[in-house]
């Protein structure tokens, strides 16, 4: 089968490999569309993410059609339209024509979405839903969300609105992204462009000159320090990136902050694969019932090295413009 493969020199290249054969508890999925995530290029650059590589084929979320199944598979049949976040639980990644994964992580795709829309859901949806559930948010809590125009942030805001939680401030990196949120219904004071300077002062001013109860950091690095600075004593810092700096850790420690680490890997470590299926089914119901909308997406191209490199460039340089980047398999 055709695939984009990580070679021995740790470089991506177009290639071919054997089509996987499903084990007794697995389904073989013909991938119709796959989504890109920052971790895809971070695996090529960062030591921490590099440790997560378990296959020469990267990519971790997809939608497609079941074309073969193992003898013990009971929920799915040939021809079913499905989606899932494969993570490291597939026989290969999603930069390929086929993938074989345990049926316990797979869900039927929302009926009112295309394959491209469905492929935009798993990673961002699972992360956003975990943030919401673990925080057990109350409407009166003040919340800062950094990097909100990305896939996770956009999905999280939809979940917050669906549960009538609107007391939040977000950061964006461009006026275009700011106007996107204003068009969605946010107020002008809720959207802060971090490139305009005096960021700490502007964030506190937007929050009635008070520190925040909760900081949900989707950026890390310097933004982790900003988030820590505007957090109240004994506040809650939500780390979604594992890119918290030493200075940020010191600030959070001195403030007695609670740190919540968000990781979808945790459930695979204890082989709780039902977490993925159940969460996807919950998201699916929200979308099918029109409680939340599927993410905005942009098709970058067909399965090829050129498409992958273009998507990595756009992610790394924050040029997604609020869209989930999708690779289409013809």
C-alpha cells in the first residue's frame, strides 16, 4: 500500500509497504481522510514526543470504511463508515491507505458529517472533552484559554457553550483569528491578540483586573509563563502541551497552583481502550443532535509527502486559521 514513511535517516519520504492484516480483535480500515496534529511534526523535532513513535508511519486520526475484520470483531461489519484516533494503537499510522486497529477504539462516524469532517474530530475532540470533564467547570469560574484558534481550543469552546459556560478569555495570534471568534459570538473583550504587547496587562484587564481561576494552556513555552502569571493563588493550570518552562513551574509552585496534565495516552497505558470509543460516541451524539458543530477543516491535498510537509509547515507556523488540516485519500 502507498504510505508516507519515516526512513532510517529520520526523514519522511513517499513509499510503499505491506497492507496490514487485522488481528482477531481488529478491523482493517481503508482510510478516506486523516487529520494532522502538532505532535506529528513535534515527533520529528522534540525528544519527548519522539519517544512516542511506534511505527515508521506517523499520523493519529482518521475516518474510513471497514474493509476486513478479525474473527472476534462483533460490532462492525464490512462497509461500515467509522472514525477513530489511532495514536500508537494501530499497526501503522494514518499517513497510509490502510490501517488495522482494535475495534475497541473505533466508533461509527457521525451520520451528518463527511469523511473529511469526521477525520477532523478525534484528537481535538478527545482532548477538549477530557479538559471539560476533568475540570468539572462551573459557570462562575473565570477561564483563560491560550491558543484558542487551534483545533483543541475551537472544539473546547463549542463544548463550553453547549454547557452554558461563557466566562472565558482567549488568546489568538492574528486579527483574522480574532474576527473568526467575534463572528462565532464572542465579545470583543474576550479575544486578546497576544502579538499586540502588554499581554499580561491586557489579559487581567479583560478579566476585570482580577487573576483567573483556571488557565488552560494550549501553547506552552513562553505562554505557559504568561498563564502562570495571571493565575490566582491556588488556581488551576491545565497543561495540554508538556511544554511548561522552568520559570512557569516556579511561578505555579509559588502560587500553590493545581496542575492538571491532559493526556489521551494515559488510557492506553492501562489498556482502557473503551475510553476512546465511549468519548467518540459522546462527541458523535453531540454533533448528530446539532448541539455542537463539527470542526472547520481544510483539505491540504491527497496522500503524499508533499501534502504532509505542507501540513507540518502550516501547523508549526500557526497558519491553520482555525481550520483542522486534512489529507484526503482518493
